[in-house]
């Protein structure tokens, strides 16, 4: 009788370990497929991983990314919105589960990704998501390992929006941390040129380029922008005076 019980317990243990290994196997396959730019096949693997383990935060996160990249035959407004909401649901699940598991890096990455999608149709909600990212204060290399360079490139507008949120709070260093992911993108507005200039002054020691960016930022300054940080124009002018002298 004892032998039978032991065999049953051993069978349960082996089955549990097999399931645990199986969901990780599906996730690793999905990562490889995603890396080879095949999000549709990656989705199939991620669905299998989540079916086995419904609390797999990493799988929800990657599935949310893949859902944005899979082309849809019907590209109407309703179809695009449904696709967006579906991906947001995955990011919500990833954020919730990772928060319970104290994986702050993944929580922040999921909230950033959620905000990136919300920018498409609800700027205020997007700002709430980005403000939560800022409050968690965990935007570092551990977070950026989830937000790969290729994915950050997909959501450059969101990355820029987040850096602007930091500027509005007066936290230029944090904004620079985000802006480093944007260096390949040509600035387009006053805040972008301002960040580019600060980056060149602090990191690249390129004052000539910084001065050009600062003067461009000043020319593009919009006094009607309600999200400007206090005395934004004065800050630009101050940096010009300190670093550039008279033009």
C-alpha cells in the first residue's frame, strides 16, 4: 500500500515538473520566434504557455507585444481598437502578476507598454500609466531588458512622451535615461531639442551641437503647451547663456 502511495506521489511530482518545464519551453520558443520576426508563430507558443500556467507574467507581456505586430486582414478602426484593447489586457495581466511577485522591472515595462497603446486613443489614461511608471521609480537596465531596442523603436512616440513627463516634473536626469533610447530619432519639438541639448552637454560634451539644439528648442517653444514644466522657456534661455554665450 505504501509503495502504491509513493508511486502516486512520484507520478504527481513528475507531472508537475513536466508542466513547469513545458510552459517555459513554449515561452523560450516564442522568444526565438519573436527574435526572428515571426510574431504570429510566437503567439501560438505563448498561448500554449499561458494555458499551462495562467500566472505567467512574462508570457502575457510578450503576447501583448506580439499582438501589436501581427498583421490583421481587416484594418478598420474597430479592428485596430479591438487589437489594441486585447494587447492592453495582456499588459494589465503582466503588470498585476509581476507586482504580486515583486518583479518591479516587469511591472514598469508592462505599464509603459500599456501607456504606449493608450496614446493611440486616450492621452489622459496614457499619462496616468506613465505617471505610475514614474512613481514606481524603477526605470533602469532591469526594465529595459524587457523593452528591447527593437520594441522601444516601435513605441518611440511613447518613449518620447514618457521623457517629456519627466521633464514636466523637473527630473531631467530621468528624462535623459529614457532619451538615450531616442538618440537615433531626429528631434521634432522644443522638449525633444532641449533633451538632445542636455544630453550633448552632460554625456557627449558636444557644446556646439547642444547650442544649436537649444536655439532650435527656443524657436519651437510653445507657450500654449499645458504640459510645459515651470519656466521651461527660462530654462532653455539659461542653458544658452551658460553654454553658448550670445548668438
